[in-house]
C-alpha cells in the first residue's frame, strides 16, 4: 500500500528541486544576457523600454517562481518539518533559503523592477538598477544554496529508499 503522505512529500521535494534548478539557471541567464540589454552602468543608461519589451516578469517569472516556487517553498517547509535526520536538515535548509529568496523577491526585487519599468533614462534610474543588479547576486546565492540543499535532501530521500 502506498503511503500517501510520503508520496506527496517525495513529489513536493522532486518538484522543489526541479523548479529551484530552473529558477537558478534562469536567474543567471537573466543577469548575464537580459540585464545588459536594459542597463549600461558604464555609459549611465537605463532602458525601461528594453526591459518592458522582454517583459520577463510576466512572460517567465510569474509561471516559474512567483506562484509555483512560492507554493513549493511553503509545502517544503511543512514536509521538511515532518522529516527526520539528515533529510530534515537539508530540506529545511533548502526551504529556509528559498523562503529568504521569496521574501526578498516580494519585498524588494518585484517592487523595484516595477518602478524601473516606468523610470526615465536618468542617473537615479541607473543607480537604482545598479543596486538591483548587485542585490541580485544575493538572490543567486540564496537560489543556489536552496537548490544544492534540496538536491542533497533528495539524495537522502533516495538513499533511505523512500522514493
């Protein structure tokens, strides 16, 4: 007989790992490929038009992180708190790192980018965008830490023969 709670927990962990991996990779891609189209810190230019044209918030992030990763983070906090041993430590660490990322995203990154999308190309917008880009490194570290910890949790789940 299948243990439904265990099956749901294992599925949540698998999905958490997959979505964290996508979010981490996409975050690096955005930072290295898209952001340079929007921001020229050396020349002192911010292109809100290019950022609006890419519209990554609504074209991508809303479908990967805003809803799904947030829900998987909350579910992971619940299931990780029910786990034991090394699985609990790694999964809870991943969920807490992802929670920190989610809190920063909703409190700083999204509101700042919404303002930048309407900002003119001036020194204040460039300064805000440069700060946003620098703060984005923290988000990469949190995403990577969450992903690697979730992968470690998944390996513990597999090692225990539970998935």
